[in-house]
C-alpha cells in the first residue's frame, strides 16, 4: 500500500484563519505560603508586649507615688532654711537660699506667685491681699529688702545681720503655718 500525501486539508479539520487571535498568557497566580500569618502574629505579639510593659510601668509609677508621703509647705520651708545655715559664712549664697525658701513657702502655702516677681511687685500685690496681717507684711517687706541689698547692691552684712534675716524667715513660716486642731475638735458631732 502506498501512502499518498496531498496538500489538501481534510474537510473535518477547520481551516485556521489569520484573523483569529491567540490569547496571551495569564500572569502567574500567587500561592499563599502561610508566612503572612506569621507576620500578623508577630505584630500582634509585639503590640501585646508593648501594652503589657506600659501597664507595668504605670502600676510601678502609681506604687512609687503612693509611697512618697505628702510633706506640708511649712515643713519643707523649715528644712530648706536649715539647709541654708551652713552657707552663713558666704552672705550672697546664704541670702539667696533663705530668700528662695521664704518665697517658695509663700507660693506653696498661699498659692501666691512670689518667686517670679520683683520685691516691689510682690509687696505691692501682697498689700492688696489679706493673706498676712499687717505686721507680718511689714516684717516680710524688711526681710526681702535686706535680702535684695545683699543680692543686688553687693552689701556684705555680718553674721548677726544674716542670723536676723534667717530668724525673720523662720518667724514668718512659724506664724503662718497651719495650726493643728486639738483632739477635742477632731471629733465628729456623732461621736461622744
């Protein structure tokens, strides 16, 4: 048998026309590997750790704040005045320490902004208030003016004058410190 080859396409096979497009290749499909979940879990774990550390820090800070007892203004002022005594041989540092202690006390005790005002401004504003009685205002005025002489006019007082300034500041704190109530006044009307 002989095989005959012909150039004709059998009728059962459709002819390919040059107008028919062949579709382009599709882009590759990404197959999830599962590592994305690891990144999400790592981010959540980091966030949880940061929140836990922040909460621990807050708790520790509150515990420290609870430990620090409240120290009244007059007690702190007396302490600052005692700390100034070793400087009595150096007039200017001594006077600055004593003056700062008195001004800080007045600010804390009476909510009167003393440290950032000049002596003249401070005394003018103090005279318009009823925070101190008149003899206390006059004594405070003499005290602050004496301090200003040393701080700004380069006056060099002797130790007795410095001790008088110290006594004046101490007297101011003692006279204006809140008084403790006797035990009989601490009882409530219901207790007998």
